[in-house]
């Protein structure tokens, strides 16, 4: 046990832990009070009390700033708050001492985790549909196309600057049945939108998908009101956003599923294509020094975050390569190859599937995690938001993946788990 933190946990309740973990996801960027309050579902006064000890709610506790776990950053006349290095070490300490809250990992059988994954991905589609409708109402899109109108006239009449993104939005409306189009004309339709979640489904929902979609909604609004069709979800320029996503409960759940289904234990050799910033640490710890973890990603900044975490944990057996997975030529043999939320950025997936299958040893497993499009009606709404990343193509279908596997000429067995996970075993 780290002696520096022996007395600290008595000052850190669940709300403060939640606040610290949000700042950890946002790191290295600081956050402001209202942003923290929204993400943690706390009031601004509660957040201020916990950070500074200025009110009465937590007057008997030491504040997070006083404890040295959070630092104040001054900028543009505002105060922002960022997790300190001491705060990051403290969170590691909490995890090592099993202080960590595990609401979903209490459902530790794979079947339950898969249900959480599928329920949350279905809810993500519903969120995207709702946000897309909200954009149409806010910017007068449905009013502008209430009668048949030439596409060019509709684009002029709707008061947004980014006409390229607006055209994509209109095309998405027609795909989803919110509008009709023919002969370069577009007109609105009656919309029937229902969101149904029973109490049992809610218990299998990872709620931090909501702030992620809130952030994407903000990105879309900024882009709609920008003349230049710039990428607002760039893997390098917005690495902190992607690191937040990769640190979410949803991603932790599907990595837990990958570890279980891939039987990733000490001594295993793992190749992770499109590894991002978090998997190298998590999966690297699972294989241990007796094994090997090779992570490949083309984002310099995400890999930089991953390298800092790997170094901090002394994971010398973790190797990270900065290269486009479409160009990678892996060598050696691996027990497991991972592709999680990767294929939607690959225009032609055959080559990547070939590379993955060819390096698997006999009995090795390729694990693919994706919201397979045939299982998620309305997924085009989600794709609209993801298109703010210039590399995004579309979410793949299960059949597309199976066809690519068959083209490799290898003998394999496919198992499907829920609506979002394929495990391919090479025979």
C-alpha cells in the first residue's frame, strides 16, 4: 500500500471519485465547472464544494485542490480544473486497492457484459436519431422542406454556413425516412419516433455514452456554423476527446469481453489493430511480462498517451507502432488479433482481414467488435455524427466480414456473440 494515500480515502466519497474519474478521462485538458457538473450529474455548487471546499455540503472534508489531487488552471478570465499527477497516482492506488466502483463489472459473466454492450449500442443509435431530429428542428430544416423544394433551394434557405455538411444531413434524413427525395427535389415526411427502455434494459445501460453524444452534437453544431468543412473529430487534434471515449464504461466492457472470449491471459501474444490510447495498458497488463502485446495505430497523439501509460506501469513487453493498419505487414505468430471499432475507418476491409488471419497461429482467434449494421436499424443517424472524422467510412455488416474471411482461403470457425461481437478461430 502506498503510504502517501493511507489517510486520503477517508476524504474521498463516491461523488468525489466520480469527479476525479471524469477529470482523468478529460486529461490532459482541463475542464470548467459546468462541464464537470454536466458529465457527473452533480450541481455546479456541489462540484465547487468538492473542488475548493467553499460551501457547506462538504465543509468537513478536505477539498480535492487542498489534497493536491486537482490543480487550478487560469485562462481567458476563467478557472479550469485538471487532474494533477498526484491525482492520477491516487486513482491508480484506488484501483489497486479495489476501491473502484464496478456497477457493470459486477455482471461479470460474458453473457451479461454482451447484453450491456448491445443495449448501450442500441441506445447510442436512439440518441443519434434524437439528436439528428433536434438539429433539424433547431435550424429550421423541417420547416424549409415542408413542401417539395429543389435541393439547391433548400440548401440556400436553411441558415447554416457549412452547406457540405448540411447536404449530408439532408441525405441522411432521406435515408432514415424523415424526408423523401426524387429528381433533385426534397420534401419532408411525417416522423414517428419512439424511445422505449424498460426498467430491466436500463440496468444494462452504460450511461456515459450520453456525454459522448452530447460532445459530438456540439462538434456538429460548430461545424454547421463554420464555413470550412474542417474535421472536428480528428484523432490527433482532438485526441483528448477520443481518449475520453476509449476510457468510457462502454469501451471497458467490450475490452473485458475481448479478454474473456480471447482467453487473454499471461503469456499470450496479442496483436491489436487500431489500438488507441487505453487498450495497450489494459490488455498489456493481462498478458504480463511472459507474453507480448503489439499495438498498431496511425494516430501519433493517441499513441503518445498510450506510451505514457505503458511507461508509468513499467509494461516493457508492450510494443506500439505508429502506422496505418491498411499498410501494416505484421510478422510472427499471434494467439489473438483484436479489431475493436476499427473496420468503419477502412474503405476496403479485405486486406486488413487478410493480414489479421495470416498471423494467427493454429487455434488462434480474431475478435471483431462492431455495431454490425444489419443488427442496428437507424445506424445511419450515428454514422452522420461519426463522419466528422474524415477517415470514417461506414459501420460494417456481418456478411461483409464473413465474405472477406472466406476470401482468405483459410479454414475457420465463426461464433457470434450478441449483435456486436464475432470470434473467428483459425482451424
